[in-house]
């Protein structure tokens, strides 16, 4: 057995010092060895959104709401208000297959919930329901060919209906031009297709699939309207087989002796709880038509027409005597006069909704004590008097109900240096910072907690991972700040430390995109036009300079960069409040961090939106070797009505003067804005994040291989939303690579996307642009650290430097020893060139076993030089 001797005194001192060990980390760099494989989309975690569908459980205990990538479960309180018990967000905490939920249905026995997905991937989700708690458990996703897999821009009309006994599930999908009938297993909830009807089928009497449908309470008949000119279609259901057949139809104009308006501009058809009345709203004519229904034959007789503006959705009291009709921002209340068999208007109630779209749905509790409504404005609870039918608003809430509900308008994303945490800031109503646990091996993230930060703008992490800095934005200069937070090394939680004014009166614009740029050693932070000195130990900032660019006609700054050796600062922004971009070059004092203007050059255009959403379309990056610069701009379209095009400019850089010489203009057609640009630490690849500046509804990431000599780029991959399994990316803003560069993350106006880069790397990282002069082994961080063999969420990073010698490379060994001097794991055994390296260790031994808690020594040998430090592992 290989031994490494230590004295008892050294062991004692090590134990004494290890508990107090702290680390001053240096900038994490890129894998020295990387091979490109296929890059691919992995997941998209959407901000919680519940605007599309709503249903009450038959037992009255729960209300379920669906929306984009979200299904939420609420429990009803004694007073009828709702309390969140579960939020399922797609691609988070194991939830999968939730896309755009446009309809929900709970089985009559209350044991299962079915959700229909539209927009991206049509499917039917089966979830088991716990009748006691209302909690949902995923059963399966049905990807039957009847649902199609075509992405549609609009959800269309979809309806899920059960037979009264729950044996059959009927799916009416006018958007897909089909009706599907499924036989249902009452125990498992699983379904089997037994009938498929399309427009023109004999079972439909040659008619089209209706846009709106309703089933009679006895389950005998279906009534459908829309899509068939002025005809109302009646289908009969076989109670034994569940199959549908054509029964009859009515020409409404002939039937009611008046015009019924636009063919498809109707409203949801509804049937009273006892089945005696059929209601047909028509918002194109502002009419509501009533028909008496024969319980024996299902045939209809016209009875009444009312003038009701914008009538669409109806619900009934349990006995059918009270009718509530949704009229955009009002809920109209009617009573049924049983003696005259006429519906009589009583009053109307104001409801919460967000124009121009009306509320999406209504449901009433089984006993009629409350009405629940959802819309883009959120969910509203109305208490109902079961005698008088009067309503009272008692609760209203928006999408901040739990789950990943603070990712709205997500701006910035950052990964901790050891890869176990990820931070994303939401803005506006979701303003604050989301902290995620991150699994380095898979790239998956799980929300840990949220810290509110009003007017949150952009964020960045210090290179050692100990501090987070976040800007805020406001309508006046004195309100704009830069916030400093300390990061708990164990939980990753944030503790507020300090606040600094982040901008001066000039140049000022309430932009959430001020660049936050560190100097190479992180002793200075550049925020907009301000320079801050930074204390590496405390993380606190001190303003050292405000750069007034007016003398050089430098307006609002959109992008900035510091050269790798720290000699120059690059300012990319507006040319004195014009639509043109100007690139300013400054000399940087390495001690004070202060900037002195050297020169400028004009190029390209930028077209920021009024809300600042496109300010990131101007970005500049310097390659890690300092030889090239990459800057983005917009090129105007070739005609008056043509959209602008993204343009990436490549420069060679003079390391002495900082001057840039144009090498190439890359016109990136089809894309009208580059939102972000990142290089790998060894500079072999460039990641470009595109947006459409409101021209289209998706974004894209292009990955380029970089020629280190010329700086020119060759595209190797393209990852676009709605292509090759990707979804969710509509308006991206920021991109960051994980420390091992196996993954990258993109923030979007609706959430967070995860991608695999396709780079296969070892755990060793090197920065070739930095050439150390002496062998150095740094203290591991965190230390002490917790480790688990089943999870790499907890690990420690060991960094070291190999010096330049008369040889281009030397043999290097990094190994772990226990207190007895026994070798327990060799981390590195390779020939390495001069540079800075690091290794992430999770406390696992040579055979993959979890090592016991205790003190360990890590020893670096490079050539004939040896150095040793100690670390403490806890379990």
C-alpha cells in the first residue's frame, strides 16, 4: 500500500486549522480537454402560469387550475377561499409532459384528473387524485396519434367530457378536426380508444366537428354548435358501448326565425343541471338563445332569446334556478322563472380580468357556496349566497402561488463556481432572486428558495462564489442601486450586506441590462458607467470612479468587457443617445481600477424597445487569450419594411494598445438581435444567443467553433425553440455556461432553459491564457464540505497552478491521503502544460466508495516539486 508520512504535530495542527479554513478563489476556467458531440435541449422550467383551465372536484374539496406548463391543486377552506396544496411545473421536481393545459376534467368518482395539452405537444395527461388531500400523482401521458404532435399557435377549442358513470371519456378537438371516444378503466383510470370521428363522417351525419359541445346530465345526448354554419348538431350516445351516432340537427335561423350571426362566433353551449334547458350564447349578435329539451327524446323546442352582450360562458346553481353568464369583465346573474319558464336578469358583478382576453373558465362548488374563475389576471373566488344567489368577491390571487412562480421576465442566470447552485432573477411582479440546487452531473436544477428584490435588474456572482451582486432599475437615477449579498456556503442562501447607488444622472436610462463586469482578479466591478473597488474578503464595494462619456459622445452603455490581462476596458453603447453604436476603448489602472479614455469607433445600430427588453442586443466579449474581440450590433434591413438583422463583428486586438482591427462582419440573417455572447474558457467555442425583437415568437442558440489564430467562427450547432424537442424559449435574454462546460442555461421572459453543450470533458480545467511562475496549490472550497456518493450536489473544488519551465509540459499528480498516510484516491495523473487547473471532488474513493468523515490531505506533485494541504470531509 502506498503511504505518505505525516507527523502527529502536523496532524494536530491540521485538525485545528481545518475548521477555520477559508478560500480566496480565482476565476474558474475551461476544460483543457474537450470534444464536441451533439448539443441538445434538455428542459424548460416555466414561470407558474394558471390562466387556461379550471375545474372543481365532484366532492367539493379541491379546485384544479391549468395553464402554460403548470397544473395547480387548491384545497377549499371553510369560507370557500383557496389554499395551495400542490404546484406541478413542467421539467421541475420530476414533473414532465405539462405543456399548454387547455382543459381539465375530474372523473365522476373523483379518483383521476385528465389534462389536455395543446400548443407544443398534443397529449392527454392522466393523474391520480388522492381524495383525502387532493394531491395529484402522475399516471401516464397518452401520446395517441389522434392528438397529433403538431405545434399550433393558438389552443383552439377542446373539451373533455365524461359519461355520467365515468366509463367513457369523450374528447372533442375542433382544432384537430376529430372526436375521440375512450373506454376508461374505473380503477386505474387508463383509457382505450374505441371510436375516432372526423369531419364528414357518417356518424356525424356528414357534418363537421362542432366547436362547442355539451353532454346532457343523463348522458344520452351531445349537443354541438359552431363549424357547421347555422346548424345545431345532436349526437346520440349508446349507453352500452359509449359510441356516438348522428341523431338530428337544427338550422338555427329557421328554428328561431332570426339571424344567428357569424358562423363560428358563438359561445360555449350549456345544459341545465336537470337537463331541461339548453343555452346557446352568441357573442357575435349579443344574444342568448334558450331551448326546452325533451328528457325522453332529446329533441329541442325554442323558448326564449335575451339580449346579452358578449355572452360566452355559463354556469348554473346546483338546482338550475340561478344562471351566471360571463360577459368579459362582468358576471351577469339571472333567475329562472319556473312558472313562465323564462330567464330573468337580476344584476351583474364586476370581475377581475386582463384585457383584451376574457376570463378563461368558471366552476361552481358542488353545493353552490362559491364560484371560481381564472384568467390572465389570476384566480378570483366569489362567495355565493345559496338562497339569493348574490355574489361577493372574497379572494383574488395571481400566479405567485408556489412552485417556480418567480421566474417571470427572468433576466440573468449565474452558476456557482463549484456548480452546485444556480441563481436566476425574475423581474417586475416576480422581482427577486431564485436560488436553485443544481446537479452537476445531469445539469438538472431544483428550486430551493426565493429572495425578494424590488425592481431587480441583472445579477452576477463573484468568481469565488461567495458573493452575489444585483442591480435594480427605476424611473429616476437616485433610485437605481447595486445590491451586495453574501452567499451561505452550505445552503446557497443569500444574506443582504450593502446597497450602493448604481448610476449617475448621466447617462441614465431605466434599463434592466446594465452590464456587470469583473476585472480579471475580481478586485473591481464595473456597473454601467461606474467603477467600484471590491474587498475580496467582505465582498463590500466602494465607488472609485464615475465615467462621464459625454466628451466622447458615449451614451447609455449596453455591453462592457475587461481584457484578460486587465489593461483595457471596452464600452459598447449608444452614440450620445442616437440609434448608432459606439465602441469606446479605455486604459485601465490595475491598482485603482480607474479608466482613462483612449479611442472610439462607430459601427452598427441598436434598436432598444421602450421597456428596455432588447437592450442586451449590444454585447462585447474578449477571447480568453486576449487576441480577439467579438461585438454585436444590428444591421438595418435592405428595404423600408424589412426587419433589421443581427451582425457579429470579429476583431483582432493589440494587447499593447488595446486597439481593435476589424476581421469580419458576420451577417446573421433571419435573426434581428443578439441577446448574449459567451466564450468557453479556453476560447475554442463561442455561444451566441439570438432573439427576434418582437418579429417572431422564439429564440435560438448558435454554437461556433473558433479558430484561435484568426478568430473566425464556424457554426457547429443550432438549437432553436420548437425544433428537435425544444420548447418554451420565446424571448431569451441571458446565457451562461456551467463550470465544467457540459451544460448551459438560458433565461427567457417565461423561465429557464437547460441545454447540453455536447462537450465531453474531464473534471480538470485549465486557463491557457494565464502562465503561472511558481507551483501553487490552493485551499479547497468549500472546506469543510459535505459529500454523498449518491449525489454530486455536495462537493469541493481543488485548484492548482503548474508553472512554466524549460519544458512544455510535465508529469502531474494530485492525490488524496488519509490520516494514516494511505492513498485513497488519485485525482490527476497526467502530463500537463503550464496553466491553472482545478478538480471537483465529491468525497469518493478509488473504488467509488463513500469515504468516511474526517481529515484528509491532498498532495500535488509536479515534476520534482511537491506541496500539500488538508481538507475536512463531513457526512
